[in-house]
C-alpha cells in the first residue's frame, strides 16, 4: 500500500519506488512512502494564498470553535488510530499519550480562545502614553503572519507531534504543511485523512508530505514559520539552511536532550518519595520504549542511597513484559524500527566504555508474542557511572531508547551541577518532600531546563509526570534542547503572529484595535446601553451619569454592611502618619456607588454581572466629595451556545471611570456583563 500526500487540496500518491515501512513488532511490510512528484513550492504558495487567507479572516473565537469541533470529531474515530499506532511498536498506554494527548492539545487551545478577542488579530498589553496631554499613544497589535507553518516532526509521536503544533498555528490564523518522520508517517496519514474528510478546516489549512521533503526549506520565506522536532544534529543542519538565514525565517527547534531526575536527600529508602522516584524512573525508561525527547537519561541520586536505588530500579524493570503491544499484559513494545534499534545499540556501546551495565542483558531477554528476530525489540537497560564529574560521556551521549544512567551526588550543589552538565534539557525533575530543597534546586537549575517538575506524595496524586509537556505550558529548552519554545498557551500562539507597534491618537487606536483606549472620543447615545442588545452596542459608546455626594453616613453604613472596619474608614483619630487627611470612603463603596449611578434598573438585554478586571483606586474620596461616572464600551466578545436551550449572548467589557468634582479620576475599573443577542429566546 502506498501512502498518499495531501497537497493543493487533493490526495496525491507519490511516484517512484519510495521507502518501505515495516511493523516494528512483526517486521511485516506496512506501507510505502513517497513524495516524488510533489511540487513543494506550489504547496507553500497554495498554503499562503488559500489557507492563510481563509484562516486569517476568521476571528479567534471562530478558530477556537473550529479546534473544539475537530477534537470532538477525532475522539469519535480514535480507535482506528490505536490500531495503526500498534504497528509502530507502541503499547496502548504509549499510544494514548500520542493520540489522546494530541487531541487534548486541540481541546486546550480551543479553550484558550477565551483569552483572545472576537477579532482576527490581538491587541497585546496596555497602551503606552507618548505625550503629556494624552493625545498621542502607542500600543502593540499582533496579526497572523501571511505565510505557512512548516512542521518537521519526529517519528516517536506521529499524532501528538502534528496536533500540538497545528492547534497553535490554526488558533493564530496560519495554515500548516506537516512533514511527519517517514518511519511512522502511516499513522499521521490516517489521522489527516479523517481531518480532511471532516470538512471542519477551511481549504488550504492543512497539507501533508509523507515521504521525503529535503528541499522544503529552500522554498520558505520570511512570512513562514518552521518548527523542527528531532535530533540536535539534524536540527542544527536544518537551522543553518542558507535560505532560512537569508530570509530570517523564524525557526523553532525542539531537540532530544539528556534530561535528568534528582532524588532529594530527604527521600531515603522506605519513604513515599523514594517509592515515587523508582516508579517514575521505571516509567520513563519503558514508556514508548524510551523513545521520548523528554525521557530521563540521567538518574542523579545521593551517594548514600545509590545502591538502594540500583536494586529498586532493577526490581521494577524486572516486572516489565516486552513484546507485541497488541497482546494482553505487554508493558513495553518495540523500538520504531530495526534501523532505530541499531542506532540505539551503537550509542549504548559508547556509553558502556565508561559506565557499567548493571541491569539488562542484550542477548538474553524474553519477547512475548512478537518476533525477536524481525521486530525491533531490546530490553530496558540501566547503566551506572560512579564518577560522573570525570567520566562526562553520560552528559554528552544520548541513546534514544530504554536506557538511562545512574550517578551519585554528595550534596545539592553537586546535583545541580550534574543536571547542568547536559548543556540544556527539555525537562528535569526533583523528587522531594522538602520545599526548601525544591526551591533551591529550581531557582539554581532553571537556567538549564525548559521545565522542572517537583514530585512528592501530594503532587503525585494528579501529576502528569516527568515526561508530559502540557499544552498551556512551554515545551522546549536551552542549549542542547534547541533553544526554542512551543505550546505555552498564548505564548505559543504569538509565535505565529507578527507584533507591530502602532501610534496615534486614542481615538484612532480605538478604531484600529476595536478596543476603547482611555482618552479617546466618546460616542454618546440617547438610549442607555444597558437597554441595547449585544449587536447594537458600539465600541466607544459612553454614558455620563448623574452625580452623587459622598457622606459620613455612607461610610458608616458601608462599614456596617460589609464588616470592613479598617481604621482609615472608621477611626479619624488614627490617621496621623497616613496618606489620609480625614476618614476616607471604602474603595469598594466608591465602586458600588458608581454601579448605582450607571446601572439601568429595568429588565433588559443585560443578563448579569460577569466579573471585574483591572480595578484601581487612584485618589481618596472624603465625605463631601461628589463623584460621577463615565461608562464606556471597551470591548465585545461573542459567545457560542453551550446547549441548545441556552441563550445566544456575548460578553461586553465596560470601562468604568469614576471622577470627582474636579474632573480627576478617583477609581477606574473594567466590568464585564453578559448581554443577550437580539431577538434571542429559549428554544
């Protein structure tokens, strides 16, 4: 069976002989992959002209809902992906990480839409005043780049590797060309076929190359983004491409690294943390047969516990059943292929030149229900390096398989130094129940790791473990790990957008951003905006309220109602040495009084108060002062129905500017209301 590529909006079978792909467990032929005959330059042009145009005109809310719909669709079809994944040597647990972990990225980024406006672009941060009179300000907007995200992925996660990246670029408004590792591309192809068949994505949003794509970097330009996951050697070669350098193409590299796990000095044998440590190490060596960019390669333990740790790890690994992952009871499958196994064995031989193999027999190990000769099996292996400061190869050579090296430290400073000797990693973990040890390790080791997990008896209850990067946290690391970042919630989305500083009057910046900027012109309306449906409300629309004089009785009554008897509000004799010249009104009274001034009491489209943001009290309000409110529509975000009988509605953000009789602001806040859309009734 020949795999198909998806290019220019159609499925294309590659010409030529192609590369034969095999079942990692049985050695049987699975498929042939070829990309011969594809016009890579045309694929990029199609993505820019069709896919980019379709995505960038959608709002963040629309893109987010698109991701949610796609995630739900793929979950309904997941079992066929498991069947394909078994052929890569992955167990059900291994495949769960890849398949449902990848779909989980779609769900997570779909939810992330709530942090973005209901617009195709994003206004970042706060405005910056550039003039004394406030008539000239600056701001930053972020717009989708006008190119294509080119994803060059590794063989170990054919589903997660695609979806964790595409979820982010789709939310940002960019299309993708996915180049999975050819070795396991037959799994990616099955998923992409379902994605295309779903018709959820707009035309051009996704293209797939299953075979060779060596020239793709020669066709990218400065509006494109390239991401790479794989070996550091390959990543450096790709990043050095002359066209990448000449066009200044953003290149995010996530490379395999020598990740470490540290056993805290407090976690003695017999403690809960010691047992958690052994369990985590066993999992990191055996899950995905050790073929994870985040897998633990260096096990750093107190020298007084090293023998106990060695015995315990050996015992834990001894219960691992190796074999065909389709069979009941198998705990560890095969490496992705025999070529991959041969490379791992070569790296193991290099490591054994200065480390002792203390667990694992390469010649005598059992395989359950699989072909030991035709499959790509190998046993879990534990090495021991007693002098890791002298024998530094453990910090330089990575065997990308079920292999890890045990090494001792005498104090936390040594543990930190050893963790850094890997010259940059994706992840490090420390297992300790002593928060001081945890703090000292994290603060001093964080420069060399993209992520640090602190594992103990409390966090273990819900911890996702050392090897699991999370969609809303950054995934990447310094140095050997590639120096890049992906995922990371909003940070990841911004990677596919161009940040641009804009300057002008508050009124002009309001018109550009569709978010009211303080100092901009008001749009005055005769009709109270609380009487308007969501669609009728305009950005910048403002009401100037009646005024109210604050009295001593107001302060006393509010103190009694709220039980807030802070001395500045209730004891005029205690004000010496404070900023206050007399008893001051509660800030929350000022805000409550403001609400009393701007709220329209009659039933209308406003359904409820949804929240409060960015509240500041900028000037004391004393008895006898008079306050008024300028209430301005700041931003609008439409919401979709969650249930059929629900209302169609949106969130309106209002700038509440409370001022005194001199016109000076005394309090400023953003309130959120839920507002019904026009003509909406429960069905």
